[in-house]
């Protein structure tokens, strides 16, 4: 059992960037989740968000943690280039990447972790405006 709010906030410290905003209505939301896995999920989503922001544009990443109907909800939004229609169906596939470096395993791994805990990961994306990832999983 861990405090999701505290761990997610802690995960943001890794980046140490002013443009990453953390929001939560609660100071404490306790859930059954592995600390390392939770940090991995959050840092991966943030890293992808940062990499989606075109050069010369002021980055803006917003991370939110909340509890809805006994479910934990973590959202990570960016103001990046968005995900093309053609790529939307592929982004959770292992080895799929639009970047020149990296293995394309990030989102596949995130999805795997979240589903191991009985959760889901979804996203909405607008070309040129950004993407919002939503991770939900049960408290226990």
C-alpha cells in the first residue's frame, strides 16, 4: 500500500522542470501498487510528453492524480504535436516509435504494468494541440 499522490509527486522531481505542473485534490490517496512500477509509469508518460513538444515551443506538462469511485486516476497531458490518426492504433505496440532513438517499449511496458494491476490506459490526442493520457486502476 502506498500514497499515490506522494509517489507521483516524487516521480516529477526526477525531471526538475518548471513547466511540469502537478495537481491533486487530495494529499493522500492510498492504493495497492508497486512503488517502482508506479514511478516507471509516470516518468514514461512524462518523457513521451516532453519529447512530443516541438523545438521552440514552451513545453507544458500537467500531471493530475485523483480518486474516482474507488479507482485511482492519473492523467498526464502535454502541449505537443499530438498523435496522428495513422499512429493512434499502434502506440501501445512493442517496438513502435516515432523517435530516432529509443526502443519503442515505453508505452507497451506502461500498458502492461497498468493492466497487471487491473487498470486501463487511454488517450485523447489533437494534432498540433497535444495529448492527454489517462491511467486508471483499482485502489486494491
